[in-house]
C-alpha cells in the first residue's frame, strides 16, 4: 500500500442511474452548467455492517443523526447531492457490488430530498466503494464545471475486488477537479485505512477516522466547513 502512495505522489500531474424507487432522479434532469462554484456529493455507506452497534446505537443511526444535524447548516445555494451504496443485497455477488444509486441529484435546495432519501434507505449488502466513485465521477457530476467535492463515508474497506486507491491514482492523471474527503467510521484494519487514506490524499482531500459519535459529527462538520451557512449580524457603531 505504501508503494501506491509513493507512486501516486511521484505521478501527480496538473491536468486540466437509477433511483426510481425514490422518485427523485431522472437522466434528463442533467444540464450543462457554467457555474464554477463547488458541487458537493455525499456518498454514504448502507452496507450490512452499518447495522453493528457502537456505544449502544447502530452505526447507521449515528450516521443518520449526524446528517440531520449538518444538512440545515449547508448553504441552500450550494449544489449538493446524495449517492448511497450497499442498500441492496443482489442475487449474485456481481449485483451486490453494483448496489450504488444516486438518490438525490446535485442541485441547490436539496436538503429536504436528501433527508427523504435517507429515511427510506436500509443497510443490507456489500461495500462497493470504487464502483460508487466511478459512477459519481462519470455520471453524477455530468454537465458541471468547477470543483467537485465528494464526501465519502464508510465503516469498512472495499470488499468488491477493486481498489479505490488505484482508481484515484489513475483519475488524477487526467483530471484534477475532484477532491474526495474520506470518513473512515470506526475502522481499525490497517490495510483498509491505508487504502482509504490514499483515496483522500491523492485527490487532495481530507481523511478522518472517527471512532465515536462525537468524532463523526466533527468529521462531517470539518468536511462541509466551506459550504456552511454564515450568519451575519450588522452592528451599528456606538454614538460618541
């Protein structure tokens, strides 16, 4: 794994779906946009391991609570979308490793739709991280210019015979407009952590390894720091 990191640093070159069950996404909704503001896509883990307990609560419930806390903090003028993975079992391993769906397209004022989609999703299957990243970059950001910011949460490493680290190492050779923040939630396996850390660092993203609910909230808050609502207060100068 360390060889991948070294190779990535040496080779960095500055180069310029379906969700019918949610009723939110249609392919013809994509339009070219000349808006160069940052576009944000959450990619969240609904694999079966998210049903495991942490401090008396399921990890998926901790994630959902955190999303309910941070969604109102995001500026409604920021274009934000949601992709989930692991929410279907699949009859075969191949199907399970394609369980990744854009449930809310990247758009402004999307918080209510994201909350609705999260309410319906249930953790069930595998952890197709690399496939989800490929789908996001090829399709979810289609038609958008400017910076693309992925916030990926997972509670485990890739288990679909792919490598997110190798994928992003190839990606940055041809485009540098995508950064990936990785939230490795309650992960302790060193190989999984190295793969996920590589995924973040190679794309100039941030890497977090929260072990508690409080650390999870802090990780999300840090990752969305640039797109939060800012409350401004006008203070009149005191008369002399």
